C-alpha cells in the first residue's frame, strides 16, 4: 500500500514536470512597422505594375499577350509570397527575402519596359547609372 501511494505521488509529480516541458517555445522576432511598410510598398508597386500589364493585354498583338500574361502571373505569385510572409509575422524569413523581392520587382519592371518598347517601337531606356542604384 505504501509503495502504491508513493508511486502514484511520484508519477503525479513527474506528470506535472513533464507537462511544463512541452510548454516552452523560443521567442521569435516579429515584423515591426518598418517591415510592414516595406511589404506594403513592394505590394503597391507590384499591383501598379500588374495594372499596367493588364491594361495593355487587350490592345496588343498575340505574340506579346502571352509574355504579358506570364509577367502578370509572376507578379501575382510574388504578391502571394510577400503576403504569406507578412501573415506568418516572422522577421527572419522576410528580411532574408527582402533583397529577392526588390530584385524580382526590378527584373519584372525591366521586362515590362522591354515589352512596351517592342509594342511601340520605342528605343529601350538607358540602363540606370550606378549612382541612382545606390540611392
């Protein structure tokens, strides 16, 4: 009888100790106002670029329509990725991908300008100088 009571008490205390072990979660850094502002800015520019792309689709030759549609899909995919990062509210993945998002936006903008140059026979704009890229 003594052994049974002792074992039950010991098991009860072990059970309470075990239940607190699973409760520990390391703290995570969340997005702050500056990160959310950057996300909103990127999404705004992507949506604006998407709007420009879709306004051209109805008035251009079929050869360029496919490229514009794939560009628009690429823009929408990037918006979903960015919004997914914001929904997770974790700083590390967003900060790691921030340069990717900026580079991706710049590439899509250049592609859009190239497609518009094809459509309107406009010479391509000169590449941005290194001084303007550093600002």
